[in-house]
């Protein structure tokens, strides 16, 4: 059975009149039951079917979240946390109905501690809004998944993105958080100290849990000084293998690149069409270097020598803000750019991550697979940490094409696991990748089930996600 069909057949556990009446009394106009609003909160950026909640509640305070959870727990009604809806594996779908908890109005920056290089934010603050707020402090928050996602959603899916090769992922940049648990209680997982050995690491248990163990209501995040010099540039290669080998050698040499992104020839074609980059249709690396003027110059020289040894052309870089912004806007717009390669088709994006030493092999085998399928499927990737994405252009009304796409995803995930990698570098499990979790983690999934049952015995927190 196709995954989309299996999801359509998921059992339902709906919010009845009694709980809706209670929610209306408590939240008034902040409870929405119109079909358009519900459909917008049950959408998914994949081919998976839309699964609407029965209602949407717009929370504005931590107390709102606690009230909602207690009401839903009393009526055995599911709750699906919602940030901006940019997740890629069906994390915001409501397979059992229930209430979508929209956290976008909880968008305050609660505190900034420049001397400690950290801040405290509500979950609805977006990464762009945070950096705009920080502009005059000389600090920034580096995690950049491309979309202007909410920081709560980024933590819930353990997001990373283009800067992860230098600054890590959300897992590495959340110092602590507060969360409402399934019984409505509020927990704080850590204080602001940079290190602790006090008890279980609940912070990292909740980061990446996709709202299945608790609902994040605030985050204490690490901040970084804005670099003195930022250099962004591109380098074309004769082959994808040459580009991958250059990445491997760059990482092994210890060059502290902030971003190093691969675009294959088809991806470059799409980026040229969408963003008018005017680049030759060849494999490219998009690179960014951070540091002092002298250190960046040394890094660029060292990187250029590595690329030359691997069939790379000249490394063309710039420190001008406008030129750097144009380059990275093109990269971040790739989801939309890819659609120009097959107008009318839906973009189905999937990702895997492998040890960097296996990156070249995994991408080469994947390109061969794409060629055999005859799919339009460009590859882009945060290749500095072994993570790459395949964006398949699929006619989602064609069962044959959906079947082909699902079979390709299964082979891709199997390939990554065979290389001791993971089926998801940064998209999360959600609904789309549940069937691969057992193959990746084995008996650890049983431990996860035990944790889920202990934290959420009624299974009201984002049911139908992560666990197969």
C-alpha cells in the first residue's frame, strides 16, 4: 500500500461538541473552525494528503497552552503544535483530527543577554525576526534552514541548514527550554549556565521530538558575534565527484567554512531560471567563510588550492552584502526554483545524511538511480556535514509516479543506512519517514515508545508522528 493511501486510512479521534464549546468559552475568537483555516493548518509540503484538524486555537501565552492541554486531556482530544507550517514530512497534519495549536502569536523576544551570548524567545519568533531584533547588538543566531521558520518549530524538528557545518544544529544551540507536558504541567529543562551535569538531559530529549513529548513555550538560545569579514563565493566543477571530493578534503583540512553547499547541474539550471544567476550548468559549490579579514583571505586561498586539485574552476568570491545576499537568496529559494523544471508538478523533497567520507559515493549512486528512473530530480546539499536533498518533481495525481517516488525514497534511505548514515539529516520523521526508523535504530525504537507512553499516556500530543 502506498504511504499516502495508508495515511488516508488512519483512524480518527475527533474533537466533539463538548470540547469545542469549552474552547470557545475560554478562547473566544481565537478558536477557529472554518474550513479554510483548518485546511491551512493541516497542509503538508509533500505529496501526502491534507489532514485537517477539527479546530485551530491561536495561543498568546504560556497559560493559554496549559489551559488548552488540560481541556484536551480531559476530553481525550489530540493536539498538533503548529509554527509556520514549513515542515517537510507531514509533522503538522492531523491524522486523528483534534486541535491545531497555532503558536505564531507567541512571538516575543523575552530577553537578550549580550554579555552571556544568549537570549530567551517564545516559540513563534522566526529566525529572521530574531536576527532583526539582534541587529544593533553585534550578535546573531546562525541556524538557517532556508525557510523563515519559527524557532519553536526549528527546535521541535531539530533543524539545521546552511550554517550547520560551522555552528551546528538546533540540538547544539538550545541551552534550555520550557515546555507544557501532556497533563498541562510546565517544566523548565535547564537554567542559563553553559554547562550542567544535573540529571537527565530533557532539553535534548524535547529538541527533535516534533511535539510528541511536550509543547515548547520558550527557548534559551546561544548567540554568536557577527564576523568581522564574511566572504561568499562560487566554484564550478567538471564533475559532481570532484565537487564532493573537494568538500571532503576541505573538512578534513580543518578549514572552518561557515557554509558549503552543493548544487548539481540540474539544480544550477533551476537557480538560473529563478534567480538569474547566469552560472554555467555544471556542478557548483556555494561557499561562505567567516572571520577576520586576514583569516578569511587565508581560508579562501587554501580552499582555492583544494578545488583546483579536484577539477574546480576559479573561486569567485565577494564581501559585498548585496552580492552575498543575492547568492544565498537563490540557494534558499531553490524549493520554488525547482518547480520551474516541470511546471504543474509538485516538489517532493527528501534528504539523507552520511559520514562525509561516503558523501561522494552516496551522491554518485543516487544520481545513477535518478537516471534509471527518468525523474526530474535535482540534488542540493549542506554537504559540509554529509547532508543532501533530492527534490523530485512529481505529478501527485498519478499513482504510478507516486509509487515510483516512494520506491526511490526507500532506495535512497536504504543506501544512506548501508553507509552508516541516517534517513533524515534535518527534515525529521513526521509521517513520511516513520517506516524507516526501525531499520535505522532497531531496539532504540522500543525505548522511544516507552518514553512516549511515560510522557503522554493518552497519546494526545501530535499522534501518528515519528513512531512506526
